C-alpha cells in the first residue's frame, strides 16, 4: 500500500486517509530492527527488515530500498517515501553509490556520492547504507555529537573501510561505540582462498575467523573480523552480531542465498 495522499482541501471527512496512515505506520514500525546497543543520547539507529511494510513484489518482497538490483524503481522510491514518513525520519536519507571500497563521504548531500561510508555531525542528517549479506556498521560518539555508517562486505572490510570511517570522525576511537548490523553469518557464509588471503595478508591471526569446510573453502565470521579491525584502532565498545541474513529468509534479504533479491537499509541519525 503506497503512502496515502492527503484529502483535498475542504474535504471534511479524512477518516480513510488517517486509517491508511496508521496502518502503514504500524507496518513500518514492525519492519525496523533497532540497534541493540547502549545508544548515545539523541542517536537513533536501525536496520530495515523485508516486511511487513513495503510494496515490492517477489523476489524483492516487500520493503526493498535498492535502485540497482532489478526492482521497479517507482516502487522502491515509494518504499523510501514510506520509511521517511512513517518511521519517521527527520530528513530523507543520504544514500550512497556503494562500490565495495573505502571512501568515506563527510557530510554527504543528496547527490548520492560514490562511497561506502558516511559521517555527519549535523543534527537531523540521516545516513544510510544498503546491504543483503554485507556487514552494516553504525558508529556514534559516546556523547551523541557525531554518527557514521559503513558498508563492509568482505572486500571493503579487508581493504580497511572501518578504519577509514573511524579516521574520518572527529571523535577519538576510545570514545566511539559501534553496532554490527545483520550480515551473512559464520555458520552459513562460505568463501574461497581469495578471501582468506585478503585478511591474513593484513593480520595473520585473522585466520581464527575462518573454519575449513571442504578443500579450498571456509566459513568466515565477518563479525569477528570486524571486531578485530575495530579493536586494532582502539574501538572497544562494539555491540551486535549473532544474526545471519543467509539463514533467516523471513526477515532478511540475502544475495548469497537468492541472487536476485532486495536490499535492506541501515540508518543512523542524531537529533
């Protein structure tokens, strides 16, 4: 159900309009997974689920936010409007053109810069990344004065996108809190030798996050790798993990599981 249009001026009875708004708002609230962390004052962070809100049709059903994965663009824009109005958000999210890199956009505008992380100190600026197995990581200063979000697939994680995000923030690392959102889990995400080599080239002990499954393949724990990377730069207040996008098709999109699928949004802002 699209976000309803308000009644025309002078129309006395707006009951159907308000009933529709209440129904959609309830669905949107049920479609948000709030960060399980000690939130700094004035900071809100969550990841969207694949429903019950939204109007995307299979295989993108329902609350898809991706504009480049094959879904109907008009429907996706409607989903984005629904999130903005019903969450509600203080402003439209600053979406990024994600490329599995390490570029961090500082105070991004509405022009969708090419980056895989973003930082803001501006109240009401909403940051967002899209994922469907990659690890979304939210950052906030412990006093709520600054927030950031990063998209960390294995390539970006190995290349240092989390370290780049911490480096781009004004807040010193020991005063940062981080939340690891839903991603491909360690019991389901199987990778090859290329991924193992990428991590142990930087940190030989990263091998502890890999469990052999068959010749040349391993299950990898993205959460453990992210915690190692963050601890190495002084971020010890790390929360979240324990979710698996691959193993939970009811709640999460997964590119590894379904190939053609939607994208969830991980959002953070400060009041």
